[in-house]
C-alpha cells in the first residue's frame, strides 16, 4: 500500500534516501545489534519526582525546515542538554537532510547516562543494526510506503534486539495503528509531514483518546514555556524538543534553552504562589 502523494517533496527525498541506505546495509550484511537499554519511562519518572518537566532534548544540527546549521561538537551539545536537566536525548542519525550520524549517536551514548533515542527514518529491518541506542523511532506514516517493512514486524524485530520503541503518529488513526501494533510508547508529532507545518493543536486533539497506560510524548514545534505547559496540560508524559533548544540560526545557549523548558512547571508554580501572597 502506498500513500506517497500525502508526503511533501522534501520528505519524499528523505524517505528515498532511507530506502537506499537500507538497501546498502542489506547488501553489506553485518552483525545484528543487542542492546542493554536504559529505561525511558524510568527516566521520565525520575524527572517528575525531581520537579523537572520530562524532556527529550534533540541533537539536530539542521533539518529541511531549519535555517542554518550548528557545527558544534555533538557530544558537547548533548552534555549541555543533560546539564540543563533533559531526562533523555534524541540524536538525529540521518546524514543527508539533518546533518546527523551514527558515529555521533554512539559517542553521545558513551558520554551520557540518560536514555538516547536514535532519530532516523527506519523503514526496513536491516537499518535497526546500524547503531546501538536505548530507544528507536518508527514512524507510522512512513511505513505505509511500498518497499517498507510492516510496523508490527519492525516493532518486534527492534524489541528482539533490546530496543525500546517510540512509535510516532500524527493523527488519531495513526495513533490507533501504533497501539494496534503493540506500541507502549507513542509520540504525536505536531509537524505534518505532508506540508511540513507545525500545529500544537494536533497533540491536543489526539491525546485525550490515548490510554493512561501508554507513555505519550508530544513532539515538534514546542518553543516556549507556555507551549510546554500546554502540551503537559493536554496529557503529555514527556516532550520532545529539537529546534528551540538547538537554536541553529542564533547559535544560542543549549543548556539554558533546555533548563528553561524543563523548569516550566516549577517556575509557573512559583509565580502562582508569589501572586497569591501579594
Ligand atoms: O524538523 C524537520 O524539519 C523535519 C522535516 C521532515 C521530517 C521530519 C522533520 N523533523 C523530525 C522531528 O520529528 C523533529 O526533529 C522533532 O520532533 C523535534 O521537532 P522540533 O522541536 O520542532 O525541532
């Protein structure tokens, strides 16, 4: 089944590149990875207990919708995010459109002790073995395409290797497919891959239908503390933030950007208490 016409041309090119990389890996063969994963839900619980908004901060040097590119050492960026209170990290490993690499992922995972998500466009089983990570991303919409593996099969194959899996959707139907395939960690991406537009109302519209037993992550377009509060109020167990932390155009302070979002709830509580006492 192909729903290819629903995907923006830039995204189509990402998907084609992912398929080519899968084919190259299949030709090369290579070892199957076995991961001893750091628990993502436990990292979120620890952040909550500590008064931090559970946040996955993303090492995202550039993207099709980003102006500019950060060429800082990815390990230093990752360490700054953890110093700023990130519960977990996401690392883009897609090389052609996001400036990522599996080498950067492996160096980051060796340098930090929080769970690390491999953010890539995995469409076939062979791609699972490109690098070890604690969490792997599978995108429902991309697995509709011809020449891709079935979502439930990929989910099982990833779990057999020890990965936790974040299954990403953009619509209520996509979330249903994720849950039907057996996902326990679900991301709702506010970025519509058909138009590359971001609307935080996407998460708000979909989140209320998802059971409490599922770890639910709001992804993309979260820039301000008010955005973070809105996503949490709508039911996000955690947030995934890239651009606002990386600030590729301004080259800003990644640690301060992370801390600002992580402290959104504790700062709001402190402000409310101050107002009550005035
Ligand atoms: O970010 C993009 O431009 C993009 C374009 C095409 C496909 C995917 C894309 N992003 C992947 C992501 O899911 C985001 O990097 C992630 O959710 C963080 O989003 P943001 O905080 O808006 O950078």
